[in-house]
C-alpha cells in the first residue's frame, strides 16, 4: 500500500497500522511535499510498525532516509535520482524498485539493477493526476518480456484487481482504494483476498499470473 499525503481520513501512521492489521504485505512511504525532518520521523515510526507486523517497508525517492531507518527497499520514479546511481548507493540487502510507463523503461530499469518494477498507471488515477491509464496491454507486454517481479499500479480497486493480476502482475499497489476507505483494515483484507484467490486459481490451472 502507498502512503501519500492528502488521501487518508486519519493520520498516516494510524492508517498504516490499520493496513498492516488488514494483511498488507508492504507499505510504501511516498511524501512529496512534507519537510525532510517530518518524513524522517514518520519513516522511523513506520519502520518500527512494519517490523512489529512483519511487513516489507519501502521509501520512495529518498535513499538517504531509507538507509537511516533501515528500510527494506527504495523506490524511484523516472524523474527521481537515476536508478543505476541509487543502486550503487544501496547495500545488496536493500532492494530497488523503479516506476516504469513503457516496455523500454521497464527493460532499462532491470538493466540498471532494479529488483522489481512498478508498471502503470494501469487505469486513470486521481492520486497522481493521470487522466488516462496505460491499460492492461502494457502490463501483458512487460510481463512477457521482463523477468523481475512486476507491481501494477494506478487506479486499481477491488473491482478490477482480479483482471490486473490475471494480466501478469506479480502484485498490486494501491493508495486511494485503501487509504480513502472508512475501514482501512477491511479494505486491505478484501483486496488481499482477491489477489490471493486469483493466484490460487492460476496455480490450480497450471498457469502463472
């Protein structure tokens, strides 16, 4: 789950705890407008929370803060620090994720040392201001040619999560679908159940999702 400003109805730390209770496998802190010291303090609190719940913890954009709090991964976008440069900063134990919006970007991210990639936006999303999504076609294309875990992102909800998983996503990343919910834990649990159910169906059918 992505933790961003201006989406949750409760403080981010409380929202993160609810998502962890609901079964979130990973929490990703993405703050663009918050002062550095506040980001660091929240990251430290989230690092402790994620350790308590056994949840993977990712910091967006800021390898310095990720190293200070001993996050599990750093995630960068196409306009952030170059992925290859960030990979050189990180110890082998810290994973690197890269946001990609085309097959060429996905392949370059892997060449630069990405351990996993984000692909999207799959659908239009108000969270990042994308009025149009890239669609499932891009996801299928990347899944066929890139062999690192693929995290689908952008406008994903409980209503479309199953088709996203079927199109080749290793996992899904959501923000508004969970953070804006009245019951964050329940919304997280529902999405996780949908994704797990689709993965189980694929295994039974002898395929991969």
